[in-house]
């Protein structure tokens, strides 16, 4: 039998605000453990959360840039579970009425038709702290709790189960990554966990319209691993079904060393989070004015810029795609082009010599010593 994979992604985007979502502590990465904490993010009794306005602004930006509707009145909920790095015993998140709903992104796998991937919802939430094991100062052989990350702001972007291959999943993920970094709301650093993905995977017989039972692979933190994890999982499920077995709904972990996934917990052991509206936070009402102002403040997005490079500058599709890979590169190219007066030669140099020299020396485009005007002079 032929099988059709089905994939839905839940992506956690850490927001690049200076302070946390419900208190004034710094979000700086890599500081001394527990140096960036206060009664609110330590979860001390009686401490009250106050919403960071910047987080809402960033969420609206993300929503508008992914074709979502912005919910005029959204609420925060408590997601209850016990974990040592979660001192309150619950995480403040959104459940019913998240801030952004019903969006989409268009993707295209090379050689295939373009395709629209639905975004079910985007909600705001706080991150948990971190457990540090083993080699921690003062702890020879123990585990420590670092609450610097507790209460840092996240967006969770949940897709519809519209993806049909690992290639589609990776392209969707890259597109989302490009948008949030382009907007300047996330640093995009996947190694540090600023952009991480849970992949839900199921298979069904080709032609069927009933989705199969899914497994959820937790916290995959590179594009390469997402592809590997999904491919392994698809094959594991097909083999299991072909052997007469049955897929169970469960959470799995990807092991990058072996390229395989293994079971973490089954549905029976799954948390029942007992969501309920957080009584410490009032409903969030967003005026049409605020949404409009935010819309006005959006930069030209990668998609629009790519189209403009083709339509107005006459660049080939390929060049436009490469030059809009990130915003700094696109801006460098445009500044160079304006200084020089025509597009194609500048495009060639930026994609060729400049990129090569930057790669060789490990310098970012922002720090390129050959400024756009010097490049124009040189040409
Ligand atoms: P949960 O909160 O328990 O993870 P959701 O209903 O919010 O469950 O779904 C999470 C993700 O799982 C979504 O991205 C959705 O598209 C995806 N998904 C749901 N059903 C399937 C399925 N049968 N196969 C693959 N992905 C699925
Ligand atoms: Mg999930
Ligand atoms: Zn704090």
C-alpha cells in the first residue's frame, strides 16, 4: 500500500524583548544562573504579573505578517502542570481566544505547484526555566534550576495539518523563521532555542481523507534535524502498520546522534493541563487603531521584496530569492544598487564575491567592511 504522510508543526518563537513577558527582568541569554529573577518570575506567592506591551506588539506583527486575524479581545489561561523549573505550578499561556487566528503562508517546493499552509493560531505564553545537570558550579553530581529563562516571552505558532512531506515542512519552517527574524521580533538562533519546533506526524493510505493517529516529536532545534526526524518517523509508522501494528498517540524525542525517534510518553500518561482563565490578568483588548498602526509600521516583507526585485529591477527569480534571504542582505544590496545605479552587476557581486568573502572570514553582512557605497565605487 502507498501511504500519505501528514504533518502539522507547532513552533515556539522566543521574542526579542529586553524584558520578560510579565515582569521587568532582563531576557539576556547566558547570564549567571538566577541572576535575572524577581518575585514574579520566581513564582513567589502574592506576586502579580503585568503584561509587557512590547510582547503584544510583536504578536500583532507576527499575526499580520502571516495573514492572521487579530482577536479583538483575547485572554490568558493557566496551563497547570508540575515541573521543577516551573515554580508556580502553571504556565501562563493562551487557550481559548488566542491573539492571532486563521492565518496562512504560501510555500513552494522546487518543481511543484505553490501551496497554501493554514496557520490555526498564534498565542503568547511565558517560557519555563531550565534544569542544568551534572557539571554545575557547587553541584558535583546534581541538577540545578536556573530561572533566568522563566517568564521570557514566546509565541507559539500552530499550523494546520496541511504539510505532506518533510520538504514542505522544512520550507514552511524556513519561511516562518525568515519572517520573524525579518520583523526583528526573534533572533532566530535555533541552537540557543530561540526558534524551536514540535513536529506532529501521521500517515494515511493515499486517497484517504481520514487522518491517521499522530505522534508528536518534541523540540527539534535545527532544519536538518526536523527533516531527519520527520522522515524517520514516517518510515517508522509505515513499517509498524505494514507489520500489522497500530500507531498510538504519543510524544516522542528525536535523537540527533542516531537519527531516530523514541517514545517519551503515551496519550494515557499525557498531561491534563486543566486550563482555566488566569484571574490575575484582565482580558487583553486590542483596538482597531493599534492594529492599523502596527500594520503601518511593518517593513516590506521578504515575499513582497522578492516580487519587487523581479518586477521593478528585472532581476531573475533566483537572484531575488537569494538577495531576500534575510533583511540585512536585501538592504545591503539595495543600498549598493542605488549607489551604483543599476541592479544586475551589483546583484552578481553581492551573491558572488561579497558573500564568498564574508563566508570565508566569518563576518556578517551587517559588519561587512566593504560598505555598499564602496562596492559601488569599486564597480
Ligand atoms: P496538542 O495541543 O495536543 O498538541 P493540537 O490539536 O493543538 O494538539 O494539534 C497540534 C498540532 O498537531 C497541529 O499543528 C496540528 O496541525 C497537528 N495535527 C493534528 N492532527 C494531526 C494528524 N492526524 N497528523 C499530523 N498532524 C496533526
Ligand atoms: Mg502539541
Ligand atoms: Zn522577574
